[in-house]
C-alpha cells in the first residue's frame, strides 16, 4: 500500500510540466512576433477607382435667326377722334346730328345763333364805307394842297399835314376791311361742319345751351381703325415698325393680320409698357373702337444669333446654366437668354457659336467638372438614367 501511494504523484506531475512548457513557448513566440497577423490587419488601404464617365447626349450652338412671338393686349381705336365745339361763343340754335349718324366731310353738325354775328358784319360794312369816304376826302384835300404849294399859296407844313391825314385814312380803311373779314368769318363759324368723314359717337350738348370751350359733338373717323397694344418694357426682343401682327378678338373666326406702323419712344411710367399701333380692318363690323383685343407680334432679329435647343438649358434659382463639354469633362456656364420659341432659345451671353453642350434630363445630375462620354443612342441614355 505505501509503495503505490508514492508512485501516483510521479505520474500526475508529468502532464503539468508539458502544458507549462507549451504556454511558455506560446508567450515567447507572441513576444517575438512569430505569430501570423489576421488577414488584412495592419495592411495599407486599397486605392479607390475614379467614377465611370456619365453617358450624355450633346448638341452644338448654331447661328440662326429665331423669330419670336410677343404677346400683348390692347384695344381698338379710331385713327382720328375729335371732340368738336364751336370756335365762337353763342347759343346753340340746332344740333343736326345724333349718336350713330354717319357724316361726310363738310356736312353740318350744329349751328350757333347767327344774329349777333350778322349785326357785326353789318357794322363792319358801314365802318368800311365810312373809312373809304374819309380816305377819298383826305386824298382830294392832299391833291388840292399840293397844287397850292406849287403856286406858292400855302406852306410846306400844311402839305405835310394833309399827307399825314391821307395816310391815316388809308390805314383806317385797311383796318375796317380786316374787321369786316373777321366778322364774316365769325358768321361762317356759326355753322359747324365735319372736318372729315366719320360717325357721331357722342353728343354732349343740346339746343339752347351756350357754346364756348365745351365740345358739342364727338366725331370718330369712319373706316380707319387701329389697335393700340401695350408691349412690356421687359420684353427681350424689341418690336419695330413692319413686324407682322395677328389680332384676336371675340367674334372673329380668324385673326386679323396687319403690321406695326408706329412704336412710341416713351415708356409709360405707370404700366412700364411701350405703346405700339397697327391699322386694322373690321370684318363684318365686329371690331369697334374701344373693343378689347389681344395680339401676337412676330419679331425677327436683324441677323443670326447663337441659338440652341431649350433641352440644353438648366434653370436653377432664377438663373440659367449650360454644361459645355471640354474634353472628357463638363464646365457649368451661366448664360443669358433672349428670344425663345417652344423648342429653341437665343443665347445672348456665356457661349459662342459652335460650343458643344449637354442636353436632356441628365443636366439635373451634372455638376461642374464631371467626367462624361458622348452617347446619343437610346440605350446609352437608358444607362445614364439608371445612374
């Protein structure tokens, strides 16, 4: 029994020694760096690859004449409209026309009581006769004194007095002639006539009223209408004489075609518009003075200008941009546009004719400096949309 008990500790101590040696060796190897690191631990990062160029469709800026349409509103007016009164004062004896009446040039419109003017003519005639008699008498006296001077029967001063008296009589005669002419003219003015052919659009006074500075009849020229359009000052293309105009109005099956004949040099400070006029006819009498109309003015520039499809324009925050292809990259450029149609736009600044621009929906995803590659096929555009 005692021999067996001493043998057991020797067999148990041997495994412990082996395990201890293994642990010591592991610690030593770890301290010396002999153990293998985990894959990827402590290795330099891999270089990132540049993004693939974005497929884009491009278009060239061309030099073209781009007609544009300027929309405007306005009204129809007669070419001439006059508020007619008498050139003399007096009681209105009769008004010979009424609203809607058509008159020819020279037709009577109304009459002023002529009696005071007839009296003035008679007085002027009598004054003229008296002045003529006085002149005849003065001339006869001058001739008599002249003979006496030749006979040395009177002095030179007397002759001079008679000459002066004859000159005064002659001047008075001329004055009375002028007064008679004025009286006759005033008598003629008691009948007021139409200055041109037209229609009466307003009657402002009736018989018995006193005429003076107030008009009696408003006359509108017949057959000569024009549209007066208000063009916004901010219009990018200037309207000029000769530009075609299409006039639209209720009741017209087709627009009336005309052209600009007058452009005002003044901007209305209240509306910030420029007045433009164009003559019109009235098919079937539909257009009348005062009618509201709208019109399209077709404006053509004086020469070709840089023009591009509107699909190449990007508008952000009220500014317009394009992306110019420069090698493998794009440059974002701010541009100023001019006349525009449904498809195209003038470029007034920013790029020149011949510049290559990106077009299409891809513009919204581009930034300055992006790499691109030209691709115009539908498949390439589909690939760009997937990006």
